[in-house]
């Protein structure tokens, strides 16, 4: 026996259409009202997170910059301190050389010739300042100052007499070095002459 399917009556069709319409309405409300609200909330949340991240980066950068500046300042102070010590030690050595120069000039006036060595100039010996390892008398009466390694001044300063042989007197002293480019900062009367230009 075959059962016939009767089409829904007007009331049923109306109910179905109403349900479909309601579903469409809910969907439309969600799409155009609720969803944009959620998107805006999400955007605000993302913006807040981005702002927070940027703030952290800026703060980290600021702290890093300040730390770098402090480290640079500390390094500069250390370098200035070291340079000051080097200049002081270099100057102390040259000042000692000035005392030796005076003795050389006296020796020349008394003996009519330049001393050949420190032993000849100071028969009884003489003490040296801590900045100098030794002092030599070289050819033509040159006074050679050898700086002590502990001063971090690895090199020499040479004081060369310009002798007036007729009157057996020293007209002037010429202070040079091929080791310390900053010699003039310690002793303005001294000059730096690169090794290639230094007389052998």
C-alpha cells in the first residue's frame, strides 16, 4: 500500500519560512553587528599588545643605550687616566735628562771634550728615577734615556747637544724620539721623528 505525501499546509510553510528568516537575521546580526565588535575588540587587544611590546623594546633600548654610554665613559676615563700616567712618566724622564744635560755641559767646559759614558760623567754613580731603566751617553755626547718597561713606555728619548767646538760650549739641546708620537704633550721642547727619518 503506497502512502501519499501531502504537501505542508500554509501554516507549516509559514513557520518554516519564519525559522529561515530568523536564522538569516541572526546570521546577519552576527556578521554585521557582533563580528565587527569582536574584530574591534581583537584589534584593540592586538594594538595594546603591540604597544606593550614596543614599550618594552624602547625601555630595553634606553637601558642598553645608558649602559653603553656608562661603559664608554668609564673606558674614556680609564684611557685618560692611563694617558695621563704615561705623559707624567715621560715628562719625569725628560726632566731627569735635563739634569744630565747640565752635567754634560759642565764636563765639556772643564775637560774640553764630551763624556764618553755615564761612568765617566758620574764616577761615583748616580741613582735613577723609577721611570728610567738606564741612561747612556752615546756618540757626540748624546744622552739616551731608556724608559723602564713597568711604565708601559717601551722606548727611548735622545738628547743631542749642538756643540760650539770653538768655545767648547753647548748652544742648545735637541730632544727627539722615534718611539713616542705624543712626546710634545709631555715635553713641548721634544719632537717625534719616525724611525725611517731617524739618523743612524
